[in-house]
């Protein structure tokens, strides 16, 4: 990306302020300009893809959950979201409630985060809506649940 920020020239140093979530550019006479992490991420954009994988390749199935698809419940594959170094799976519940438990796994197959999303079950497709900055998990009957890019980029899952 490219940004124009008046206020400093002749770059001397670049600092990262994790607490303020910004990059600070220090120029001549210690004048500074900054860019927020969010501005930088919007330019770079997320690294993701939606791919079909074998249902049997799930690293682990958490208790009371199952891998289930719709409309073809006997399909051998299921769509997953690959986002940077995590893979997101939409699990259905064994008690058939109308909800997904979306779980991410790292490259080693360890569970990283999870979200409970009521409103849909039995995954059909995963769609990425870049303009709305959200991932849409479409289940049986076209019912949908969503995760926003901000939720995915956040390092922790909700309580």
C-alpha cells in the first residue's frame, strides 16, 4: 500500500507500538507520522481461501459435535475456510440444534479458537463477502451464520 502523511521527512527510524496498535515513522527533528495496524491490514488484505477437503481430514471432532453437510449428507468432502495459518471448520451439533460451532485449527491440528453461532446447521457452502468483511457459513435450507473479518483477525475467541 501507499499512504501520504504530512508532518515528517527524512526517515530515521520505524517503531512499532503494540499497545496502541500502530507503526510510527520518525523523521528529521523527531517529527513523527503513524499508521494504524488496521489501515495497514486493509491494504494488505486477509490471506484466505475456501476449499473442499475430505471430511475424514478433520484434526479432531470436539465432544457433542459432528461433521455434517447439506443437501448431500453422504458427501465425502466439506468446505473449510483457510485463513492465514488456521483452518476453520463448521461443526453441527449431535443433538441437531440449529447452530454451528465454528472451530479453528492450526497447521499442527491443534484447536485454536471457537465460536458458537445459532441460526444454521449442516454446512452447504462457505462464502467470503469482502465488501461486508465477513465470512458466511450457509447451511441447510440456505440459513446462514457469519463471522466478521475482525472476529477472525482477533487473536482470541469469545468467552
